[in-house]
């Protein structure tokens, strides 16, 4: 899933100056763009240090909002996990309403992308609905490959920690070229998945996408890499919004975008591990 918070239009939506609100607006540069993140020798808000609050967005606030959403997601995932029943013969039964939950989460994600101001409400709703079907899907994978869910969760946490370290230390800098490259790669992956869904309706499978051979595993590795790079763009979005003096409610939009990426990363790692186990 392409992250809706990764484009400049979304940034302009959440940092657009409103004459009736204090502390809401983007300091404009010579090119009319939004401000760059701190230089390597400056204190990054992703590094330990005091961060001022008030009516404007802070990194600490975005981290708190992300934590709230992840707690809701995990709690809902436990519920979704428990809705999957496995009988003595290994037959799996999934309640039909989980499909409705998946459609609902997609619809809320689209709504939030177009209406960032709703993120404080739609973010928790997305977390709850997404957790249901992600938990159920995780249970299915765990039935097929015992212990794979723990490995996928550990892998997701590990990638998150690594990408946060690379971003905070400026080992990897989010430039315009990097941002555009990641967005284009993410969009291409979404188009491939959409095309695969359309073909599946006619009983046709795209070659290599679900293959457990070397090519299929390589494709999954590339997709996991692109999902990981999206984390950098999420961190960059939050940091730029803080530097622009965005209103405090944008913390929820930044948290929503980060959660979308983490869910995608987890699912891709889960898919990759499933292929490895089948090979």
C-alpha cells in the first residue's frame, strides 16, 4: 500500500497557513517549498533531547500518537487471531465479517489520505479494523508455519530500529531524489498488486509474485526493502511538519502514516518468510 503521507500535496494540506490559528503555517523558502530537516551538525528531534510543546506538533507527540495506534492495532489483532478456529483435523474457519473489516480499513485509509484533519478519529478506527484482519491472517500463517508470526514481528521491529538509527544519525539522508525514487517504487508495487488482483478474478496468477523459488524470494526481498525505505519518508514527513510549525493534530496524521507503513512492512516480511518456508 502506498503511504498517503509521502507526497508534497499531503504536506501542504497539513501545514497550510490558516489565518485564524496561531502557529499553523509553513515557513516558505526562496522556492516556495517547505523547510529542510536539520543539518547533520544540528540537533535532530529524533535524537534524545528536550522538545518544546504548545499548540504545535512535536516529535514526542507523534511518537505518543503512534504508540496509542499500535496498542489499538495489537489489541484488535489479538481479537482477530482468536476469531480463527482450527479443528482437530487442521481445518481453518474464518468469520465472513473479517472481509468487511478489511474493506472498511481500506476505505478509512483513503478517507484519511484526503482528509488529514480526520486522522485523530480515523486513525484509531483504521487501527482497530486493520488489526482484526491482520490478526486473522497472521493466525493462518502460523497454522501453516509454526512460529512464523514471532519471526515476522521481530523482523519488523528490527527493521524499524535500523531505519530509525540510519535516519537519526543522517547516515541516510532523505533527499528529493530519494523521496521521488521511493514513491515511484511504491507506486509501481501497488500497480503490480492491483493488476494481480484483477487477474486473479479471472483465475490467472502473475508469474513469480507468489513463487517460492529464488526469483519469488528476490521479489519479496525487494518489496520489503521498499517498505523499509518508506519508513525514512515517514520520519522525514514528521520532522518537516514539526519544523513547519504544523498544528498539534497533525501528530495523528503522522502517526497514521507510520502505522500504515509498519503494517505493510510486517505483511511483506510475513509473506517473505512464508516463501522461504515453502522453498
